[in-house]
C-alpha cells in the first residue's frame, strides 16, 4: 500500500484482544481489512522481536489456533485481484487462493518462508512465482540452491527465486538461465525485521504493474534494503519515492 497499490488482506484471526488491534493497524496503513475473519474461541498469532545493535533480529512466535480452526476461504476475493501474494502460514487458505488464482490465470506469488515441507510441496506448484528465503528453500528441497530452484520449477512454478539476506539473490524462469542479482548496499542497518515481507510486497506491486522479471526483482531488493534503515519492523517499510530513488542510483541513508 505504501508503494501505491490498492491492497486487501485476507486472513483468519482470533476473537481475542489482538484482533481489533490488527484490523485497526491495517486500516491506518490504507489496507482493506475486509478479508479478516474472526474465528470464535480462537487466538491470533503474535510474535516478540528482539533486534541487536547490528540490526539482526530474533523472532519468538506464538502461532495462534485461528490459522488451524478457520472456516474455508472465500476464494471469490481472488477474482477481484490483479496479483495474489500469500504464504504457507495457513496452508488451507493459501492452497484455495492459489488454486483459484491459477484457474483465473491471475499472477500469484508464494512467500516460501520456512514451513513444514509438505505444506511447501503442496503450494509451490500452484504459484506463478515461488520466492523463497534461504530457510524456506532448504525446507522445500534440501541441497544446492540451483537444485532447489529447479525443483520448484519442475513442481509447476513459472519463476523460482531465493533471497539470501545480504548476498546476491538467485532466480530462474522455467526454460531460462539461472541468474543472480546483487543486493543494494545501504547504511546504517538498523532493523532487518520484515525486510523479506517488504521484498515480497514490492515484488507484487512491480509485477502487477507489468515490470520485467529483473526490473521487478531490483525494485523489490531496493525496497527491502531501505526497510533495513528504519526501526519498527514493517512500520519502517519505505514509500514509493524512496524506492525509485535508490533504483535510479541515488544514495540512501537512514
């Protein structure tokens, strides 16, 4: 939403004290929270994040049972979207959404973060873009990076990507060559929390606007780098002007 997209969030949440806070935060950020479903008697997922002096984070999560007890997804929401961005935290909803997106020939992105292997194997082949973290690719297909990306393409994804923190990311489109893209170097790094989430969101925006593969990845990498300059997790996600400035070669500092 900060990059100019119209966004709707669909997710199960509990009927606990966290749910109104979650909904209010999305509204504040210009995100339509109409797809949030409060699950009676269930708890929302929450996390505590500890960030050290170098900006590296330790995340301690409590996965609420709303993800497990949720009713079936209203997949008609997908028909109103240009791009679907999902992750494996609620595999039943992710599967339904990706399946609907594929039937409608909508572009879809799976945030392939660390998750049970069976969940990733269930979802990767339904996505247009399978975009893994280092831990996510290892969970999906242990072994060399090229082998993991090839496995994602063989499963059915059209493009497979792995981000490697401050190292070059690797990506491959089915039938194409394995390629790398160097990260943007920014200083000082304050907080790396939500850099991956920022990357995926920015990638969705760029692809939805019709950007070519490498251009979209570069835009996403710039957004993720800028996030690291700001504290507060996702609250530090950048605005469009700053991302475009970094992509165009202008410097970025905290």
